[in-house]
C-alpha cells in the first residue's frame, strides 16, 4: 500500500455526497452509517454542509481524526468500524476507485475549505 494521501470534497444534498471527475464519480452518496460518522468529523466546521475537505489514507498521518478498521465484505463493498465512537459504516465499491483492494485501516480527517 502506498503512502498516498487522497482528498475529496463532500457536501450535503439528501445525504453526504461527493464529486470526483478524476475517477468518474458525480454525487456519489455515503450510506449505511458513514453519514453519521461524517457528522461527527465535521461537527466543528461551520457550514460543512456546503462543502469540506476530507483527507484519507490507508496509512496514519499527522492529525487524523478517525481510524476505521475493516470488518467484512458485503455486496461488493466493505464494512468498517470506528472503534473509538462505537460506529460501523459501509463503503460502497467506489472505494476501489482509490484503492486496489480494501485497506485494513482507513485514516480520515475533515478540514474546512479555504476561503
């Protein structure tokens, strides 16, 4: 696994969604527990529903907020657990636009957008 840091810019529509032209995703929704995790990550970011920066990696990085651990595969996606918040969420196959295989750990950090 590489040390690559990846970034997407989620915003809220009917749920948290994101666009990433580089990999062909438009209004890709977060579902099944992940929106609730995002709510916690962005709780201190004003107007996060209008957009924020989400950094993520398969390796820890300085200042990460969440460490998600792979639990199991289901419906071509993967369930992850955020142990410190006693939460689980499912990441759909769009994960494979960023990783060749589901990483054992995902590290995430939400940041406000620069003005």
